[in-house]
C-alpha cells in the first residue's frame, strides 16, 4: 500500500486544479519547488 499522506496530498492538489485551473497550479508548484530548493541550499551552508 502506498503512502496515505501522499495520496491525500495528490487528491487535494487535483481538487484545487479543478477549481482554479491547471495554469495557476503549475505556477504554484513551480514556486513551491523554488522555495524548497532555496531552503535546501540554506541548509547546506
């Protein structure tokens, strides 16, 4: 069985995509990825 938290997160993001549109979610995910990458770079220092 897969990770239930990941399943819920996937379902939640798909629900939001339906509500606000795919383009807005792509931008959100891109910004979220940049934020995570920035945090990782800070931890390395």
